[in-house]
C-alpha cells in the first residue's frame, strides 16, 4: 500500500482526491486504489471506511490523513501550482501512461481547460506529438507555449479539420464534461487507437458500433490515479518542471470565482491560498 | 502479404469475406487487410481494386481469386462445416486472440447464434472460462455441449444475473446486431475489462461515460480478421476439431431459409450445398 516512504515533520506533502481505500481488493493491492472495489474514500464530502464519518476536504489549513495516502511534493515545485496536479495532473498522466503516449505517438487532447492544459504539458514532456482540439482558436498561442504541436478548432462548421484528421490519432483524451458526438471524434483514431473519456457528462451520448468496428478502435474511461502513480506523476513533473497554470484566490473571493468556473473562464485552475483562511 | 504458401491444383481451399485489399497501407502490410485504409475488396457485391468491377460472391461452383487471399482448409475439417469459419469463426477468433482470452480469463459471449456458438467453442478451446449471456435459457444445454461453463438469461426481469455478474468478466464479446443497453453489460466487466462489439446494430445506442470510467473499462469494435490470422484460426480449429454447427441447404430452398435467418431460427448457420447448383 502507498509508496512506503515515511513522511517527517516539516516535509512538503499533499493530499489528493482520496484519503483511504479498502486496502485489500485486487485494485488496491495493485496500487490502483482509485478503482477500489468498495470505492475509495474521497477527500471531499466522502465517507470514511467506518461507513459513517464524513470527510471534510482540504479547504483548511490542517488535515489529518493516513501517511499511505499522502504524497511527497518535490522541492522545485511551488505548492500553489502543484495543488491541481493532485487532481487534474494525475487525471491526465494516468491515461497518457496507461495508453502509452510517447515518441512517435500522436495524441489529441479535446478541450484546453484545467485538465486539458495539464494533458498538453505532460504529453509534450513524454515526447508525443500533441494536438489540441478546442472549440475555437482562441487559446492557440497559449497551447503552443505549453507544448502543443498542433491546434484545431472543432466548431461544427470546421469540417475541414475533421476530414484532414480522419484516422490520424493513436490516442485521444476527451477532457470535456459536456456531451459531444463521440462518433465524430472516434473517426479521428487510427487502427487500434483509443479515445479515453476523463470527464463525466451528465447525459448518455449516442454511439454507433461502426465508429469502433472500422479500425478496431476503443472508447475507454479513466479516473485520477493510484497513490504510487500520483507520486510518479509528481516526480515526473518535478523532473520536467511542469506545474499547473493557476489563478491564486483568496477564500473571501470564492463566490466571485465560482461563476467563472461554470463559464470555463479561468486560466487554468483556481487555487485557494490557505493563508487567506487565517 | 497473404500467408505465402502456394496452392496446388487439388488442394482444399476456401475464400473468406474479402478477396483483395490495397496491399500497401500499414494494416495490409501488417497482415490486417480487413482494416485496409482504402477498404478491402469484399467477396460479396464488393468492388475490385479497379474501382468498377463488381465482385460476384461465392454462391457458385467456381470462383477466381488471387492466391494471397485464398485459405488452406485442413484435411480433418469437413468443407460444409468449415465454410462459416471463414466469416463467423474468424469474427470471434480475432477479438478472442487480440484481447487475450485464455487460461484464467473470464469471457462472456452475448448471443448464441452463428457468431456466438463459434465464440463459445473457440474460447473454450483457448481454456478461458466461457459464459453465455442469452435472451432465454432455451439454448443452455446446447451451449454446454459446445464448451460453455456458465449460461445466463438476460431478459430484463433477470436482475439477479446482472447483480451477481457485476465486475465479473475480463472480456465480453457482443455478437448481437440489434441494439442493447451497453451500460448494463459494461458494468459486468472487471477492472481494465473490454467489451467488443462485432455485430452492427442499425441505430446508435446511448452510452454513459460512468460505465467506462468506473473501472477503466473499454468498449471496442472488431471485424473479421486478416488472411494470416484466418489461416491461423483454421489451423487452430483443425487442431481442436472445431467446426460450425450447420443446416446444409439446397440452393432451391434458399427462399424458405431466409425468413428463418431473420427470425434467428437456425442452428447455427445455413450453408448452401454447392452440389445443388449443378
């Protein structure tokens, strides 16, 4: 369980999206606590293993957590820009590693928000060719600075991008939490390509079998990552000097920030400064 | 290209679902002609590489085909019961091999028709644990004779099977060409499990992201197999004494057989006796 490096007083550490899991099922024993058969104990508004105690989240300047579920933050990573790595960062790192993004692989990232911008940075550091598929060309310059090789607008009028990219990608990660036409994007995958869904749209979406059958494509899902893998992601980000682009926020302004989150008007994650809690 | 064993006059040979392909794209060069980027030349009502000549299918006592697209029929396999192997057999063999059905793997086959009954026989010969998920228990005894270890009814009233089998299968192959609730079946997959669609329902089907995300599941598609793999399937079937269960038909009765195909009232494939063509 966990990564078995004891933490000491004064260490720089962080807690991710879950603080416990059953510790005995196959996924837990395999370091995939996020897929714990009984369900991991989520950090925010989850339920402890006792089945009744509510977890209270991390909007606080103190938190009690089992050391097996605490991550080591490398010295060169700033704390505020690292906080989103424990959610958005690992959500992208895990599928990029599992589906083997790397040299010679063409990776498409749908959506350039909190998740997407981490996907671009990590896939680029993995030496994959990275394309962003975004609603408009608005964020093109920022994406290229993050390491994107290519940038395409996906507005329904842009049939040209879709024609040109047919059968192009080895891996597409769809970061959107709104419904899109999966068939349209599946057709952009090459033989044995995979599209991974990491967002959770509210409604089901129609899918045609032909989109999968034509080139032995897969549509898959992935959620955050295990403790070991989250530590590996932090170490990887440390090595490649990767952190999240954030807007640091005083807790007193949280009600102003929320509507901007809903409108996707944030570059690229809000982080609450815990100093403002005092 | 092909399997490079020249055929001689008098050899027992067969032709499958396609008779040619572009021979130069990645999939063709990799022995995956069924995924030829330009599309393989289908045996039935296809178009030759010249872009205009119609292929005329196999309902005849002679056919001209390039030897690279002709399969060797092993001596111990009867010709009539082998004919469906070149379509139904390879359609099941290819995904069972690609997604590594074998000892210790739990395989579910949805539907026990022409495709499904071949899936049961092949998965059993691969030493996987095989379960059939069928509309009713009607074909249970026949399935067990074919090698099925377990048999479940999937009528909507049978919530018990679905509860019991949640997270059970490593691999499910859906042979149905009618729409089903994919979400319901995806939930039967364990961590990293895959459901492969080999039938082609007419309409799109609603899919929820949660069904995939919860256990890093995949929904994939597969179509027949390449020439090398089709030969490997025939050799495998020869070794394990596997052939299709058929009803042999005189061509004169084809109009009586057709409505029975539509009603799925055939055990398990009709094969036309080419002697009746004379």
